């Protein structure tokens, strides 16, 4: 029997990248999956990808929603319960390094960017966790958060708001893990390094600049010692591992780093990011 048979998973940010890959793997492994994002076209691509892999329509719930809004969060929870009856796993994956429209980085980034960044990468996770908690208490379920190696301990001067949001998320993971384990709910996270997804596009980088960035990183061992950018599946497989109580039941409140060795060297900060993208 598939390992997630009879389990229901909500994966935020599954219209692209890591979330899309996790949605596909969960669905192929028997789960009922709620996929979601704001972009209806890309969300439909995820849905088609899953259906084409042989998963029945009855295992899918596709919801266009903004996870930073209360209405969007409520719709995710309600539509999942309406279609599948229970919630066993919440994957808080939606996230982005919100770029300043003026191109400003570091301390010059606006307070508006700060608010939007924190709202998406931290507050939405907190709100979704609170809303899904009673349902996970019922099922003794799991939460997997998607953090980032930018959380620290190294400094992140260019996109510091994104980095502090992820650092706070790591503390939230640890603290909720201890708060919720008394109810049988397990919380963990994964911290990816450079992964080739829509992440740089979402920051406003054109495809060509994004490709240059990934190529540069993969060509420099001081950036990624493994000399390869991660693929969405590299992270999605860890999400499934952390959501699988049979395999990871004794892991509580931890973050698994998957970064091709980047955090052990962190040499890429000596390079100018705009120069490497040819901007
Ligand atoms: P993508 O840009 O490919 O995917 C991000 C997903 O988040 C999309 O499905 C997007 O959907 C969704 N999203 C963004 N904002 C919102 C919103 N307001 N409401 C609902 N959904 C939203 O990037 P990744 O797959 O790389 O990112 C996934 C996670 O991985 C993020 O938390 C990111 O911080 C983290 N990460 C990524 C790394 C990388 O190198 N790629 C490195 C470290 C961490 P839509 O646009 O349709 O709303």
C-alpha cells in the first residue's frame, strides 16, 4: 500500500518549485493533496502534472488563494475538510524573498518590503499553524516548514528581511514542536540551499539572469561544494521523510539542511550577486 494512503496533506506554495514537487510525490504515494498558490495558470500546471502521473482527480483539491490573507487561509482549510474530511499533514512551503521595486537591497529596502516579507515567510505560517492545529490534534499529524540556510548564523546583508523571517521561522519550528508534541503533533523543517525553482523569477529576475545565477553558483565550489544546484525533488523528498511518522518519528523540532555543502563553506558571499547575474 502507498505510504500516505488515507492521509490528507495541505501544501502551500504548490503552484511552483519545491511545493509542486512535494505535491506530486505525496499524491503518487497515495495522499489526498490540497495544492494552492495565487497564480491560477501555474496551479493548473501542477494539477495536470499530478493527473498525468496517474493520480485520480478524487485525490486532488486545487485552490487559488493568497496564503497571507485570512480568507485565503480559511478557504484552504475548509475546502480540504469539505473534500477529504480530515487533515493529517501541513506543509508550510510558500515563501519568497520579496524584492524592493526600486532595486534597493540591505538597509535601503523599504519597510513595506519588510512587512510583506515577514507576512509571507513567517506570519502566514503562524496563522496556518493555528488554523490547522485542531485538525492535526485529531489526527496526531505532522507539520513540515520550509526554511532556508539564509536563517544563519552567517549574515545576509542583501536580503536581510527574508533572512530574519527564516531565522524567526526556525525558532517558531523549535517552539511549536515542543508546544504541540504534547498533543501528538510533530513539527520539523527543511533548510534548503540553492535550488533551481521559480524563486529568482519571483524576485523579479528574468530567466536569463536566473540561469546565470544558478550556473555561477554551480561552477564555484566556494558557493556549492557539490558543484550542482539543487532540484525541487531534493527538498521534496526530505519533506516527505519528515511527514512520514514511520521513518522520522523521533525527530522533533529539527531542521534538515540540504544545500550541497554551502553552509560548510559559505564562500559565495565574496561575489557580487548583481555582477554574477550580468545586471
Ligand atoms: P517558487 O517561487 O518556485 O515557489 C514559491 C511558491 O510559493 C509558489 O507556488 C508561489 O505561488 C507561492 N507563493 C508565494 N507567495 C504566495 C502568497 N502570497 N500566497 C500563496 N502562495 C504564495 O520558489 P521555491 O519553490 O524555491 O520556494 C519554496 C520555499 O523554499 C520557500 O519558502 C522558499 O523561501 C524556500 N527556499 C527556496 C530556496 C531556493 O533556492 N529556491 C532556498 C531556500 C529556501 P504563486 O506565485 O502562485 O502565489
